C-alpha cells in the first residue's frame, strides 16, 4: 500500500495510460477497490493508438520477431506544464 500511495497519491487526480487501455482499466478498478476515489482516476486509453507530435513507438521488429520496448515510455514523471487545461 505504501508503494501504491506513493505512485498514485490519493489527494491528486490520476491519469492512467497503457499500451491499449486494458491494463489501465484494471489498475483503476484495483485502486478504487482499495479506497481511491473513482472520480479522481481517469483511464486515458492506450499510447499505441496515439498519433500526436510526441508519439513513441514501442514496437521493434527484428526479422520475423516483434519486440516491445516499453522502457521507452516514461510511466511516472509527467510534465504537467505540457498539458492543455480543459475549460468547462
């Protein structure tokens, strides 16, 4: 629990992303079942389908074998200054 609370602070809004979105959904469900506020957790989907300027390809084809270089994706430190505020 100490590690989860460090990685996913309960007093912050949390945006979860994975390759396709499924593991992000499982993570959200787990956190909610452990006491996190579901209204503060957002599954933003998968980076595999992202087509923006900051797209990171994790697929590394070696002949007939496909390798996934997930180390290329920074999972924890997000520069929130680069995000666009949503106005209601």
